[in-house]
C-alpha cells in the first residue's frame, strides 16, 4: 500500500538505477560515434547518475538520434462513464442503524453519496466501482458508529469533516493519478469515526 502522491506528469516520476545505467550506456555509445566529446561524456554521465526524475534523464539525450529513456506512458484513465440504460438511478445512500451495511464490487457511484451510521457501521469499497462523474463527494454522518471507505491506490482523496469525541482519518488524503476519479469526504462524527484507506484493486491482487 502506498499513500505517496502520484505526479500528473509522468516525466516527473522518479527514475531508477536501471534508467540511469541505460542513459549512461547511450552516452558512451554517442561518444564512441563522435557525437559528443569525452569532456561532454564525463559531464553528462555525472548528471545522469545524479538525476532524480525522467525529465532530468531525457534532457541528457534529447539532442542525440535514436530512442532515449522516456517516462512510462500514463495509465489509462480509471474514470469511465459507465454504459447504463437511460433513467437508471444510482443508489445515493447507505444507512446502518444498530446494524451494518456494505457496498462493494462494480456498484454504480453517483456524484454525491450519503453514508449514515447510528450505532452501526457502513463499509464502502470503491476499488471496483463504476463512477458516474470524475469527482465524487461522500457525506458521512456517524453517531456512535463508523464509516469505512476503501479506495484504489491511484484515486485522489480529500478528507475533511467535524469530529466530536470522534474523528475523520486523514492519512489517505493526497492527489491521485492523472485521469483517476477524485473523492471528497465530508460530514460529522459524534462519538464515532470515519476511516479512509487505500488498497490495491482486487484485480491487481495476486491469486491465492
């Protein structure tokens, strides 16, 4: 599990040692062909091994012919408006009173959703959900109960809310990948709590 922000520009992703080695080899080949001087080779190799991002590495080979080292292509957007028959209404509330309720799997998530837990618990799993809008707001209301929200690792999350003798967990807050849906969590918790956690999609989990 990772709570690290994912850059919107893949060129700003961190480069690995293997990427630096590949650039160094390309530079040595360019020097052997007479495209750059040996002084330039020394200077560029030093910069290659000090590079932090793909953008830093690309700058070292941009004036050389042939393929250099490029950042990975961005993943396909997770937000895909689902094909649903006209008039289909997505459920907009989960209610748990002295009980528990759970939504998971490929369920249809509307732009605004309400979760109410009174002496009970609500679990919302968004990892395999279908989103009807690029931004979703979940309003969570807890009274001596809890709301647990599981999101995919590439989703942008913004958690806020008011807690009295309770609270909202902000650990999962952070930007997501380009094209992924964004989640806002707001609401009120009295002697209860709202937890948001990042987990890999079930499709990405290794089979037993």
